[in-house]
C-alpha cells in the first residue's frame, strides 16, 4: 500500500516562484531596500527566504501573525530534512529575525518569536588559501600577449592586490581607479564604499589595460572588465576563468571564487598586518567576520615563541 505524502513532502517539490506573498513581507522588503541599500542579489535572497517560510505556513494552515517559536523550530527542522546545512539554516533564521523585528517595531507583533530560537551550531571552517608560490603561479598563467590574456592578468592581479570580492571586481568602472594616487574606489555589500590602495605592479597593469587594451573589446558598458561583446563580465565568467587558469598553473589547492581574497587577507596577516587594518581593507562591517583569519596570527605567535623562548631550545 502506498503511503500518502505529507504536506511537507508535497511542498518541498514546489517551484519557489509560485509561493505566496504577504503585505507585511512586501513592506519589509521595501523597508530594507531603502534603509540598508541592499544589492539586488541580497534583496532576492531575503525575498526567497521569506517566501519559502510563507509557503511552509500555508501548507500548515498557519497565520503569519500567530507564529510562535515552536513553528519556527518546526520550519528549521523541515529545512534540515530538505538537506540544508547549518550555515543555510542560520541564514534563514537571520532572515526571519530581521523580518519579525521589523513587525515588532511597526506594532504588528508584541514580540519576535524568532528571538527565542537558538542559532544552529556552525562549524568553524577555515577558508581555502593559496600559498604565496601558488598565487605567483596563478598570476603568471594568462598570456599577456593577447587582449584577453592581458585582461585576465590584470583581473587576477587586482583580485589579489585589493582583496576584492568577485562581485566588487565586475562592478568596477574606469573612474573608480585614481592612477595618480594608486587608490581604488570599491563598492561592497550594501553599496558601502571603501578606498583600497593597490601595489605598483597592479597599478601598472590596470593603467595599461584601461588606456591601451580595454578599447579592443569595443565597450558598450562602463565597466572596467569586459567580455568579447563589450559588456561587463559576469561572476560566473570570472569564476570559470579562475578555474581554467588554476588548472593551467597546476595549482593543487581547491580554488573557490574567494580564494584570492582569502589569500590576500592571510598573507597580509602573515606579513605582520593587524586584524583591524585587514578588516577595513576587506570591507567587513563586523570584526568577527575577519577573525576567521586569526589562525594565522596564532601560528605566527607559536612560531615566535618556539624560536625565541630560551626554554624552547632545550
């Protein structure tokens, strides 16, 4: 005898585009768009998270205004059954906390039910970091004799020189670089602006690319890095290029879109930079986001203690 499917199993197969909407969710999304200046990707992520939650409530025949902590707990269990990891569960819970806090501030709820739910335990995963030699091999992989190769070389140099996110790289415009000072204007998450210095080698490549190579792509968009059609590169395009050059350079470390950014931060700390300065260069709003790199400082302190403490020589 076939076991009937539960509402949860039926819901798990639905297309998220058909999920219900709610006026409170709509007003919250409009609020965070205006007050926080979120990027289109961030706003889409919040919208998808909250739409999924509304769909869950719809299947459970529950009203948004009557949600309590037990409903949110069941929702997180539902997401875990769908295969979501702790990091994704934490993101969904964060989305719900922001939304319900807004509802409290606007007087729609007396208290937020999400505040009573504990965060999922997250593993402290260290980012994949290239060695200095690995970075050098990767940066040497493009053929700078061709416009495409020169573009890619400049792109890789800039990712490592400024610790950029890929999304920040593809949004750069020619006027964001001041060739006289060697400073780069970067717009990070939430359109937050920061100024990042880049070293002389990266400056040279960027100046030559903008002045002599970029025009070969016949620009139709005001972006620094262009594809063959003269439009700005996509994140997927940059990611594919990095993977291709990693294979060409025979770099064994697992490459991710943020590999050069992680390597930038790690190598600065290995060289003696302080955590606060690295936080500013990376554009982290919270120092806790930068503290994942403190393993580098611990390793350096251990080595210093081992090398210089008189009892370590025995």
